[in-house]
C-alpha cells in the first residue's frame, strides 16, 4: 500500500528520500592519528513547480557534530551549521545539480546515492565548521580551528587550511575528512557527554545572548548555540 502511494506521488512529481551519512574526521597529532565520527539522518522532499504554493520542498537533518579527542580533554568538533544533506548532494556522482541536467536524471542519481554505500574525501572548501574549546567547561572559550566564513564572520586565514596548530599547538593538522552513505544508526549522546551544559543553550547563543550583536566580545560564541552541535 505504502509503495503504491509513493509511486503515485512520484508520478505527480513529488519525490522523497531518506539516508544516513557519516562524517569521519582524522587528525594527525604528535601521538599519531586520532579519529572521530558521527552519523546524521537526512530527509529530503521535492515537488513539482505547481506544488511550491504548499511548501513541498524540504531538507532536514537529525544527529550531532563529530568530535575528535586530539589529546586528553582536548576536542575538535565538526559542527552542523554548514554541513547537511546538501553536502552529500554536492559530493557524490551527481555533483549537486549540474547546469543543463534534466530533473528526472538528477532525481535518478539521488536514488542511486541513497542505495549506494560510497565514501568520498571532502576537499577543503566543503569542510564543516571546525571549532574547539580552550576550556570545555566554558562555552565562551570556543575558538575556530582555521579559516572560515560563517554567518558573516571572517576569521583570519592561515597558509595551510588543514593546520590546527593555532589552537592545539605544533604537530596537529587535519589528515582527512570523509563523507559516507551508511546503514549505521544516527549518533546520539556523544556530544552531551563531552558538553553536559549544552541544553542550557537551546534558546540562546553560547555567550548567553538571545540575539546576535556586534557588541559581543566573542563573535563566534555569539553565533553558535546547541543546534550547532546537536539536532533532534
């Protein structure tokens, strides 16, 4: 019954996909490579042009940021703010929606992606926002790991975007960040164990403010909240 209903929807131009994608971050450290990963769940729906009046298009995500313990008590977080299902759409064979591609071909390639179990290494330009905390108990101590343009904030660039020495010291760098389509369950609970105070920032930024302001002493903390680390 459900399959027949979905088939009728597709004939009308409505399409729906669900998949799980895994982000794996490998950091080179003086003590060898350290790895952290996280699986998020994606739902994506699109409709025909005439359906735009009823909001038939959406892309949602559930899960949490990937965390790498690069040294005892020191973590690198790959946030959710500029990472979602569109990252997979850009990186796998369809490469987003190339100009001139017919919609049906685009949708066919998404079908292939959802059923595949592929892995691809992300180029630097598709890296998620990477941050750390100089003090895990202090949300205001959040720092960006490297060059980033995020919510209008431009942090200083460095000669090597993979370099993490600015926050962790010499010998720390990104070895790779990979994206995979997987059957694994959505990650849950890891971030809460590392940042037990996170629930306090559901309705406010990490600096305690409820709105963004140029008066904030830490613009990054003023731009991040619990949703940057976890979406349920």
